[in-house]
């Protein structure tokens, strides 16, 4: 039986690359926030019934980190309630891959974080993503949760492309040095997510 993937958040930076990475023997159905309301239980049930996915990749999220501080309800609705509905409506034999973030940590650790490290988000965005992880883990403990950070790709808006643009325009750059991260190739992550489905 061929793999059938439902991809939520299918037209963001990662979602577009997952679509490009799709092998010929995998049928992929990509949805964006206009096509699919992750906060609508009936829509979850209808799509999963019609398409009978073997894997659901959730790359959708409310990602406006600063704006989440004033739009807390919306951030939790999309990042926490949405994954809970996904878990509730998805077929029990369907694999779930959920994309999360390093913002579930407080950033104080001086060495790389490990999956079992204590979470301590310091922002609404991080708290909402952690709540989504917890709901998904409770309802579907067999889910795979991937925490990623600083995604970059050639075409999308991201830190790497911003720096390249500024370097092309200016002789000197003034960059804050109070944040440290591990840039993650969106193409590499897309390949890994699809490979995990095989």
C-alpha cells in the first residue's frame, strides 16, 4: 500500500520543501490555513475520512512570536487546541509527525538541549507550542514530535536570507549577540520528515 500523507501547513517554508521532496510512490495532500482550519474538528474528521492518510505531518502553527504576546488566545487556539483536535480525529493506525520549536525551553542552558530536558518557555509562543506537544503526547503518545529552530532555505524569509541581503547592501552590520541558535536546513528537515514516512 502506498503512503498517503496529509500535510498541514503545506505552503509555509517547510511545507513547500516537503512537497518538493515528495517521492513518486507517496501520495501527498497539502493544505494551507485557507483550505484547512486546524481548529475545526469537523474538518479534521472529514479530511481524514475522505483521504485515509497513513501519515499526518503537522507543520502548521501560529508563529508570530512577538505578536503572540497580545494575541494569546489565538496562539493557544492554533498551537495547542489544533494539535489536540488532530489527535482526536486522526485514524488510530495513522502516524503523526508534529513540528514544534526550541522555544519550549528557556534558552539558559549552555550546552545543546536534549529531548528530555526540562521545558520552561518564557514566551506565549513557546508556552502555546509546549501545550500543543503535551496535548498531542497525552492523546496520541505514539506521535513523533520534532523540535526545530532557526529554519532557513534559499527562497523564504528567514534570518539567513536577511543577513545575506544586508551584507550585500552594507559594508558593516550591527547584530545583537545575546541570542544563540542552531540554524536548521528546511530542505534537510523536509527530507527527514518524508523519509520517516517510508
